[in-house]
C-alpha cells in the first residue's frame, strides 16, 4: 500500500517544524483547572471506566496464571479487502510501511511534547508505568489525516459498516511496566455473545515494537471463540513485533493486551479505536475536544468525532443533523 501519513499530509508549522498543538492554550487552562485527566475516579470495587471488571479484581485472564506460547506474527496485507479478510480469519492484521519515516518522526516529536505533561496510569489496566494521552484530537493534529485515510476507512466500512471514533489514545509503556491483562475491547458493551463486529481497533507504533519493549500481545483466532471462553490455559500468544510506521488492525472481540517492557527505553504507540455509530464511544468527544478545535477539522473527522447521525436520525440535535451544532457560536 502507499504510505498513509506522508509528510505532506501531516500538518507542519510554516517553518517546517513538527506540528504545533492548536489546542495548547485550551490544554493549559484545562490543566490548571484540573480538567485534563479523566475526572472519574472510581472506588475500589466499582467498575473502572477502562476495564469491564471491578477495580482491584485481577480480570478474567488472571484468575489462573496463563502460560504463553509465543509466536511472532508475520501477517501483512496490502488492501482493505485483504485486511478485512484477515480480520475475519485471524482477528488481526498488520500492514507494514503505512507511515513513512518522516511521518513517524513528526508524530513522535509531537507526542513526546505532550507526554511531558501526561500522568502515568492510575490502575493496573492503564499501567502504573504507562502514560496515556487521552483526548488525542484536542492535543495534536498529527493523527487527523491518518484517522480518515481512505485505506483505514475502507477497512472500517468492510468490518463495521457505519462507524465512528471510540478511543483515540497515545500509549507510552515505560521500562519496568508489567504486561497488561488480556482483554477484549468490545467487552465494555453489555451485548450478548456472539454478536457482530462492533469494535475495530488500530495500533500505530511510533517505535519498533518488540517482544522485549512491550509489543501488543494477541490471542490469534480468539474472536471466534465460543461465548465465555477465556484465555486461561496455554493460549497461543502472538507478539505483534512490527517496525515503527506499521498499522495493526484488530477486532474488538480479539483477546489482547500491552506487553511488559523489559528494556531501558519506552515504547510509544497510538491506538485509534472505532465503534459502530449506534453504540456510545468510549471517550466523550463532545466534551474532550473543544468545539473550536472541531470546527477546524476535516468534515469526515468531525463526523467520526460524533458530529454525525446513524441513519435515519440517531444522534440528532434539536431535530437537525449534529453538524448544525458546529455552526452555532455557543
Ligand atoms: O498498548 C498496547 O499494546 C495495547 C493496549 C491496550 O490494549 C489497551 O490499553 O486497551
């Protein structure tokens, strides 16, 4: 495939330096008013906003310590059709060379600046040595063109039909971080199993992902498991080792998790998670991304951030298409 995020498509400053963060003033005031991090702090025993099991509970895959057979992945695809076929068959697909080196460098530079002001995780699921950049589209313009790239949208159309962004998050796993509990991204939705695909995630590594630095771990084929099966005993774990600039697509029903980082250097990647338009996205983009920022985005990205309807009229605002809310001054 062609490079998705070529330099020309990534916004740069007039002098060619890495992208500015248009929302930096917004962020500063958000930080000062304490609004930046997710304000919801559940009590132990309550449902975590990020894990479908009570906080303090080890999670479904940890009740019995799994032993892993490690397999390195070699799956690659070059067209949305191939990716869609791979998702159906294996639950995940890697596309190498999706971003060129300059796009990776620009994205890294931008996110590294944001990470300087980003806290580490508050629970084992987020990762106590992991930083997560939530509200990504309020903080960087680096992923605008990637989120709406025709290749990416072609994959989503095939796998989900009508979709929107759910959870766009930068994830930096620092040295010493433990492996994240295996989980399914779509388990936040209380849907009976089996159900059609409702979530597709994409991982954009900005460092080479290796087993040692915490490459994502996947249980290949687990999206086809019978309901209630858990990866408790000898799951065959695929380690998604891939060069920076790759794109990995995986279904929300695939068991997976971030790996442990046993190296001396952090591992940076970005997930752009999408969900069908008839379900609530994980992040509330209306509140996460200021309307002044959304107004300046490409229309397709506005739609993916929720300024759209699921036909015929799910999501209307005052009887109108939600795009009309962007035209109002309030
Ligand atoms: O960072 C990774 O490799 C995966 C993270 C993940 O699955 C998650 O946080 O839900």
